[in-house]
C-alpha cells in the first residue's frame, strides 16, 4: 500500500462534517446503552462525553479523539465501533469523541482561535481544554487511557506509550494487529523520539515540559498508562479508520 501523496506541507485529505458525525455518534451511543454527559464551554458550544458501565466492571478505560480538526479517522473509528457494539463486560468506558469542535469545519489542527489544544493541557488557555479538564476532575481514575490521532507526515501507523510503572504493555500486540490493515512506520526516529517497529516510549518528565498534550495531563492526574495512536493520514481514510479500530480492539482485549 502506497501513500496518496496528497499531504504537501500539511493535511490535504478529506474532511468530515463533525456535527453530522457527532449526531450519528449520539444515536449509536444511546441505542447501545451509553450515558451522555455534555459540558458547555464559554463559546456557547457543548462538548459531549459518554460513559458505558460494564456488567461486571473490573477496569476503567478512557478513550478520546477529535482534538485536532485535521484528523478525521478517530471520530469515524469511534462511530463505527459504537455501531458494532462489541465492548467487554468487564470494562467501564469513558469516551470523548470530539474536543475541537471549531477546528473540523476549517480542516485545521488548531481550533478557530489558532490554539493547538493538544499542547494546552498544562496551562489551559483555551476554553475547550479548561472545560475538558474540569470534566475529567469529576471522573474516577482510569486504569488506562487511549488518545486517537493522525500524522500527516507519517509513512505508517505508530504509537506512543507512557508507562512509567512498567505495567503489562499491549504495544507490540497493537502493532501486530494493526499491520494486518495498515502499514507500520519503520523510521528509527519519529518527531525527535527514538522509535522501534512503530513504538515510541519517550522518557518524559512532565515538569520539564512547558506544553502538555492530553496524554501527559492524563498520566499526571488520571492514570499511569496512556497510549496515543497515530494513523498515517496520507493513506485512504478507510485504511486509517480500520487501523484505529484494530488498535482500540487490541487494548480492549488486553485489559
């Protein structure tokens, strides 16, 4: 499978009607037993989260996507998984399907004010992130957190693992399963971090980072194990969606 060579200097692929996707997510979630939990932000819009309680809950998993408006595969993957409705009974699930409501209509990484929300979780300059942090503070701690992203420069799928306590890791299994539907990034260095077979395990001290992505905030305040999935957005959208689904399914099977 080859790149489409559309992404020249940034994401140049298809966008999505995020309001339509979120409406479809709402319908699928409500039909399959997820409880909605909306939280308003000062610009007059509502962010929506969902919670699904397992019948025999033993673990708590947090899923988020839609924090960058030029990364459509994540929300589409969540929609497809909600429609399929295959969720383990032993896991309580929390879901935020879109944080960046204003970025998607512009097909931009940043929100409409030009803020990269995924660099704003230490100082909380944007109303979206401040509101999201306030909502997270009301939730219990999670056993594991997953953030779905895309990378317009990547030649294949890769992931970040933050796992300072060296808990049992599904990272290699994730890469194995995703490789069946999507190429894996083979570079030895990705975004300045050493990588091996599509896996980045950065040695990060949160206090040394001026800007925090969502995953680093979650690691500091809500969990001790996070995964960030990056599908290669210069590939067909169906491939990217299936890559994200395969990665999330592997996590669900591993905890």
